[in-house]
C-alpha cells in the first residue's frame, strides 16, 4: 500500500457490558458491571467461588451457581449449573440444560441474593485476544476506564485520549504481551494434547474434559495433591481454556495461579497440585502424514496403504481425504504401536521433507472429552426394519410417551408427571437429574412396573405396561398381577435408594433367593455359583463376607449387596435410585464404575441422581423439573 493511501477495515463489534443492580443479599446496593461473553466464549459465572466473575460470598449460594452465556443474537441467556437452591428468574425456576434469555428488568435470584438486569451497554473495547471471559469490569466514563483484573492489587483508573481504546489487562498465567505468542488452539486446525509428565498422553476431543483424582474424570491422575475433581478443560471456537474447580492445591499455568478461565497456548505448562503437564498443539496437516501405514496385501505384491475408510496404492491419496477423526485413529492403531516409517513415492518424500513428520506411538494416546451439545430429543429415533423379517430391530429398551401421573384424590390431587416422553437405548447409562419432588423416583417406578400411569404409553422391553386409562379409568392393582411380577423379576433389576435386605438371610442367601424366584437353574450348586459370581462382581466374594447378615454390614456394603441382588438375573434394564447417595465419595466412585461396567455389557442403566458429578459422566443426562422433561444432554 502506497504512502498516504487509506484502507478501510471492517470494524469489530463493540464490547458489550452487562449491568446488574443488587437489591437483596450481602452486596445489596452495589452495581455490578461485567463484560458480556461473545458467542463461543466461556460464560460469566455467578457463585461463591472466587473464580466467578460475579462473586457473592454467601453460604446459601453454590460455589458455581449460575452461568450467563451469549445467545445467537448476542443477547444474554442464563442457565442454572445444578445448584442446591436453584436459580429463579422472575420467580420461576430455570433449567440446567435449556438456557433462558433475559431482558431488561428481569429479576435473578440465587440463594438469598437478588439481582436486577438493567441492560447491555457498549464500550469501544475489543474482545480480549487472550481470555475472552476474564472478569475485568469496565465503567464507561468519558475519557477514563476503571479496570480490575486478577493480578492487580486494586482496581486502577486509566486515562486515555478521546477515541483511544482502554488497555486490556493482562491475563493470569499468560506470557508478556511484548513476547511473541505461540499459536492458540484453533480447534479446526490443530490437535490438542495434554502430556502428563511421567504419565500418559491425552488427545482432547469434543467440548469438555475434567481432570482429577476421582475415577469419574476424563483424565484420572492418582495423586494426593489433586482434588477429586480438580480442573476442567473447555474447547471453544476461541481455543481451549482451563478452569480450576475449587481444588485444594489450585491449578497453575506457567507458574501463575488460574483464578479464572485461562486460554492455553502451545507449550504452556499446566500444574495440578504437584503434577505438571505440557499443553501441546500439533497441526492437522502435519499429522495427516501419519494416517497412511505401509502394509502388504498378501494377495497382491504391490505395497498398499490402508487408511481410515479407504485403501489406495502409493499414489497420492484421493481428493477429500484430508479430514481426520482421531477416534478412528485410536481404534485403528491401538492394536499395534504406530511408528511413522516406510517407503513413499517421490511426491510423498518431498512432502515429508517440507513438513516435519511426527513420531507418535498411538498406543500411548488416550482420547478424552465429552460432547455437551444440546440433544434434539430425549427419545431415540424410530427403529429401522429388518429387511429379512420386516420386523423392527430392537433399538430401544424402554419408551415413555405422553405419560401423566397424579397422586391423591379430590382437592388433594397433585400432578406428579406432566406429559413425559423418554427413550432408553441398549447399553447406555442415562442419568435423570432434577430437584427433590420433581418426579424422578415416580418415573423410575413406572418403568419398573411398580405403579401405573394415569394415561400415556409405557413400553419396556416390548411390553406395554398397564395404565389407568387402558383399564377403563380404574387404577390397576399391580401388586396382585402375578404375570407382571414374574416378568419384572426376570427382566428388570431395581436398586432402591435405601437397600432393603432380609435381615434373616446372609448376603449369599439374599442373591440365591432372587435366583430361585426367577427360576434360574435346577441345581442348587448352579445358583450358589451364580450368586458368588455376582458378589464377586461388586467385590464382596471373600468367604468371610458370604456368611454375614445385613446387620454386620456398613452402609456401602449393604448398597453393594443390593446392587448384586438387582443384577442377579442379568436383566437387560437396571433401574437405580440414587445409587451413589449417602455413601462416601470413594464408595460413590466404586458404585458408579460398576454401573459403567454393566452398561458396557449392553445392559441399559437408568440412574436417578442429584449429584451433578455423576450425571455429567453418564452417557446421557436428562433433566426433569416439576414433573416435566426440560432437556437432554449427550
């Protein structure tokens, strides 16, 4: 461009600021201003943890209570984060899975604190390049800006010329602005790895992954310096952010404590407690060189290259084969370690010389990450037809459609389930979450055939369960239905919230009794062997344990016996009510891992839980509020 020539660039959107007035709670009378997150950026958090941009120091508020995100129109939407007391907007509870738009004048209540959303205002400050969601409230005064940020001892007032942009405060854990920055994790161009020093290499996929000592995390690190759930990685269009989850020993990036979401760059060192890990990025175009593994076709003397989804000779790969699925890579190469080697054509040698080929042992790579996108429906799609038999292929274990359930009579009648629809597929672990009194246990009992719905359709394992409507308006007496009882015993496992064991029977006899009721085996030795195997599955097969009675067991052992009893006949559907409740955290992890093993055997597990940790680690999370299904996350 010649000297004096003017080039017009498209201006970036003005940074929007959300303004709230606190009218109740410990910060009454304050006006809170926080930057509005742009689409794809981490949300603004409300809670009592200091990582939250809107920090409220009150015991009636959860550590991370509520989050505010950007909607499609760059307007704020709000969502509860599974808090104990929930989040209210204008007096109405909001969902954990379906964000609710908020507008000027809306009253937001978290615990005993109430905020009024005043509106959005704009300040000519571009979105920070290093950390879009870092909390640095900016007051739009003409000619000055009051900026507070992590690392600053106190809020600072910066004066600038008219039309000049206020400076963006530095991010905790980031490099100096003057230093050249390595690439951030552009999700479409790079593969994202976390390499734990002295441990394993993890390939990060999907939208979220957690790190911690607990077995329910995506990345499990067995160290006493790490909390049960220590930190979370979030993959956005802006890059990958790491956030501490209130851990005891904190999370650090390049030696600086991560007080909020920190954008990671290639080469950053992330420390969880005493454990360090390297954050690495590898360009996809380079890694694509490793997709072709030289192998010989025994029926053909010409060497071939077998890749994901196609097979070709030493000529250039077909057009359009530059897409990459790392899960396919893991599935293809896990059986044998992959070292990048082999003879290539001249064109491939030139390409190899132009780009640095990676030397990766894929057997040492674990793919981690969860997809948290909103599911389109809580009911799986229609099962396809078997071409040979023209019968639907069984792809559903249970289906509930338009179900209503009431309790009480006359003026005491109360609606418990309101037009509920739900589907369960074979081999999946589904968590049903919701506040107390939302109808979770009642829905579980409907699926188990323990009670009848007023109207609607409840089909389990191809059997339509009775409803009041189908019985001519009279509520069916399911306790006296012997055929239903036999079917329920052989087809459905049920684990109640409180283990109800026969106090007169030993734990071995508890399992044998169920096997006898289900008609398993004619030889008592077969039933004893089967019962011992089930107790061994839950870790209670020691000879001294088999002779104990319920009074001799602790709370965890009683729950494990009840689980073994529910699984005695290997039912295709296991219904569990708060399986991880009222036990120590280590026992909860043990039980949850057992449920995952059950689902891995192609048995369906439907779990009612109020613990968001375990719900988020299930294959699917369904939320119910006031008897209505409000969302589903996969």
